[in-house]
C-alpha cells in the first residue's frame, strides 16, 4: 500500500512562500496529475515528495508514514525526469540495471527485473544500444524502465514528454498509460499540458500560484470547474468567459446584447449582480452542427457575424463577434462558412457557468 498524503505542505524561499500549505491525498495505485502554468508550484511539490527539495513546513506521508526526514533513496520512490538523465557510455541494459547494481542486488535478480521491464516497454531489441543510438521516445522509455526495475511504491514524473515532438508525445503518453495498467503503482505526474493530464490521470490537481484550485476527475474539472481560473485553463480552446450584469431575467453584456439567464442560476443571482458568464466552444455552434444538437434542453439562438474560420477536418473553429468581444464556437460536420458571413448560432445554456467576479468561484451550489 502506497498512498501519498500532503498535510499543510509549505515551501518557502527566504520570506517568500511558493507553496502555500496545500493538502492532498493520493490513493494507493492512483494516477494523479499536477497541472498548472509555469511557476504554480507543481514541480516544487513533486520534488518535495521525492526528497529533492527540503520542506519548509507541513508533513509528507508515503504508505502512512512521515518521510520528511528521510533521504530520497529511503523513500522507495522512482522519478522520471524531463531530461532522461541516461548515462551516455552505458548500454540500455546497463542504464536500466545501474541503480540495482550499486545497491548490490544479485546479478540474477538484476537480469530478471531488467528483462521484465524491457518486455513491458517493448525495449528488447534495443538492450545493447547506447542512448545516442536511440530516438527521444526510446530514451524516455529507457528512463521509465530504469524506474520500473527499482519496484518503487511511488512513481514520480516531472514533465517527461516536454522534450518530444507531438507525434512522440502521443506515443509515449500511451506507453505511460499502459505502464500504469501493468505495474499498478501510485503515480504522480507533473505537466503543464492539460491534454496529458486529462488523458492519463484518474484525478487532476490544478495549481495556481502555489495553491490548489481544484481536485477532481478529468470529467469533473472540465464540466464542473470550481473557479474561473480552472474554467479558462482546462479545455482547448478554453471556455468563453465574459462579464455580464443580471437584469429582468437576462444576462446583459457590453454593448447591450443579452442572453436569457440560465435556468440553473435563477435562484442564485439577483437583479443588479455582476457575474462572469462562461460557455465552452462545444456549446456554441451553428444551429444543427453541434455536439448536442437536438438534445440540448435550454437553447437560445442568435444570428452573429463570423470573423475567422479554422478548418480542422471533421470540425471547424469559428470566431464570432458578440457583445463587442470575440467568442469561439466549435462546428461539427462542417459546412462551408466564409469570413464575414452572418450565421444562426445555438447557445446551449444548460451547459453555462456563472462565476463571481470578486472571488472567481463558481456560483453553483
């Protein structure tokens, strides 16, 4: 059993706190992704779990036992770095078995563990090559193999795909998913890429400025963002977010354009309130060409001018002007639309979000 628990965890440099007393419980065998913009504290948090950064305050527990004072090698964790950190003069086999060798593990045991990891990661035909003879994706698989042979309680990944091109990122992402299914260890994965976080993890921890904004499944953080920041960070393209005022059962936007107040929020706001209205591109679409066409329960239609189109094969992104702001729409089963054309759009208000302008928090109960 290897749950990981953070209790009031703080990292301080001088008088500046960069991680602000965060609490987090990672279940045994769970895959958790820490995600957020650069400087949010996610890598610092991971390095504190690994023992590579001192803890300023708080407690880290692995397997129910405090590890604050334990050196990295005593925590039974393995870490996969962005830079691979392979020894260039060693073969793949030697790289993968090196930590066991210096730990004075019997050679027969080293061979068995290395061969098992090579089979999991499909590295068998590369075992006698050196890192310079491998592609970036193969090197990262070797780095993962080196972590596997240690049979750790917890795997830590620090932006392991950042140095790979888009195609390799997809391939190695699949390898990491397959790895978790096979080894069934607790995994904590740091990334700034929300696609990696959404596709790999059981739950996502979204961080901002050293605080945790929300913890939830990929579906929860996408469909029920707790804050305006999460709403704008998760999703590609991000959620459309615009200020509005509540009046006469409507949301009044800059320039006087309006939408009906979504039914879910009618008892949660009052006339005169200022709100941030949010709606994902999937929920604004040319009528009949949306993800939920024919199924949406609270639809409002507007004719709006299209400024820019971005064809993406089986879908097209449309940039439309409303309330003196640009909104993004996703059209499925695309039809030809030219820039400047006025098109009837459906707004699925059953999927709308309202946030407080002051706190940034959702107004859902």
